């Protein structure tokens, strides 16, 4: 059964306030992409946030180059005051081949419409639109920043949209970890740590490090062997990684008995104008 989304007013206000504070403190952030196995710098990424009054415009870009692999992306994401995706346009190149992934709410706000372009072909897909959903391109610090804000809310149910194939909607579990010590621009700070477990089968994790304002400082991708680290930030001691618990996966959207609330039409949402553009990435 499809359910409308009723976000408690206090939660909505807190989410908007913390996001506004973080964007005011961090209008633009630059990150270095590091290969975890040897500490070698292999790329860079950045994001910025602009307030549109009743929505936010989050823009990000990045590039990475390895011996036999190159990857770049540019992402333009409009979200409402509760951080719900209104429209996300992702473009990039994988080994020189351009790919696109365009995600938008339909006119009811209950479904996502996806247009994907790769290898000279365009495909379309649609799937349910839920609260606490993040589009997660590889190595995109803007996505990790949104995840940090959701981690502060401690959601019981959350989702990740993976821009792969026709667009995959998979569950995510936010597991709080002990705070850790770090330095930023030479000054000691304490940061929160949350392990975000993505998908119930063959799970991967994103380890995010952030402050109570929602400011993101680092995201570790253990299965992919990369760290995305904000310039000037350094963990004193990186916590020992614990792989996801594949023996107890969260329910998928198809198998759960009761679906989490879906969105109504988001604030600040223009009437969707779907175009045959979009990015498919590979994990």
C-alpha cells in the first residue's frame, strides 16, 4: 500500500536548520581521493551548496585516474528542505565513455523516474520514492554529506539509489560507532563515526566521519579501497573496519511486509521535465 509521507515538524525543522548551518559554514569543500592500500593520491572531488529559499542546490564534481581506469563525474542535485531528492542530474565518463543518469520525482511525488544513457543506448525506469534516500555515485562527497545529515536523525529505515544498470533502490542501515579524535587544519577535533551498510546481499559499507552540524570530513570505502578525505583533515587513528553482517540483511522493498512512508510532492519541486540523459556507474 502506498502511504503519504508525514515528516514530524520538529524533525523537518531540525534537518533544515542543521543543513543550512553546515552549508553556511561549508559553502565549498574540497576533498582528496586516496587509495587505501598504499595511501597514494589518485584523484580529487568537491561540492558546494546554495540555498534556493524552499530548496537547496547541491553541486559536486570529481575525477580519479588509475593505471588502467579513469573516472570523472559532475552531479547537480536539487533537494527540498527535508533533504528529499527533487531532481538529480548526474553525468560522467568511465574510461572515456560518457554515461548519464537523470533522476526526478514524478508529478505525484510518490515515484522516481530515471533516464539512463550508456553505450549509445537510453533506457528508462521508475521505482518508489522514500524518505531518507540518497543517490550514491562513486566518490561523491556531496552524497556522503547528505548521509551524514541522515545519520544525525538515526533513521530506522533508509535507502540508497545506486546509479547502476537501470537504477537500483536498495536498503541502507545507519550504524552509529564511537566518536573518534582527529585534526583539522592542525587543530584537534572530535568527529562522529557512522557505518552505513548498503544493500542486504553482498553488502558494502561507507564509513562516514562528520560533526554535529552535519559537516562531512571523510568517507571510507573499504570494499572499494578508497578514502575520500577533506583537505586539511586527518584521523588520529582510523577505526578497525568490521565488514557488513550479510547473515542478517535488512528487508528489500519487494520482500518487506510494510513499506516505509513514501513522499508526497516535495517542497520547491518544479513540474518534472524528464530528458533522455543520465550516469551509470560500476561498483
